[in-house]
C-alpha cells in the first residue's frame, strides 16, 4: 500500500491515546469481533469508546467469554452475566440465548483500571475490571436516561443508516 499523509503539528508520542485514570466511565460498544478461546468457548472482543469528558473518544478493549457448560472458564460466568445485565440483555435463568449482534452501539458503564503489560512490564494499558449497573440498565440500555447524547447509534438512527453489525 502507498499513500501520502500530512504530519505537520502531529505529536509523535501518540498523546491522544493516553490512559484513562482508574474509575467508572460511560462507554459505547463501537466494534465487536466474534472469536473462540483456546478451549473453544465463544468469546466476543469488544472495542469500547469512552463517552465521559475529558476522556471522550478514548478506547478500551475487552473480551467477553461465554463459557460452555463444563468449561474450565465457567468460573468467570459471573462477569459475563454482569456484562449482559448492564447491557440490558437477557441474563437470568437456564439456557439464556445471547446474540452479540445486539450489542453494537449500546452503552455500558465500566470500572477501568491501569495494569502493566504482561509482554512489557514498562508499559501500562487500561483494562475493564468490571461492569457497573446504572439505574436504567435493568429496564433497557437503550433508554435516553442511560445513553449519552451524540452516540454513534444516535447518528446512524438520525440518518436512517443500517448499522454495520
């Protein structure tokens, strides 16, 4: 691939991608990729876009694993259940049907922390420590009370554009 780019006034340090301080923030799911873990459990890698000033538009990544029955990953099922609950998706009972295609452009509150990289302990990255139930999550994650203004979902709806996932 070839091309041209204008690098005038661009900070080489990548300061626009700085860490978000530890805390609870509002996020919008802007990308998701369906995968399988090494143990063949369904896993959805999500990209979260911060909606909280002054860290708006910074991204954090997370993996949501939905362990199969009898899987060694079953011990994290509580985290998965909490994520679904906070997202306004079905989360209680036996044989819950989930569909990651429904997660796109929904908002969720997440507890963020900074952790050293396993590959390079001198580097730090943001990670999701957990998901936080908002007042309206149990009703619906699409209510105006739980969604910040000007999310990508709002822009697509206002333009009558089909969401890419």
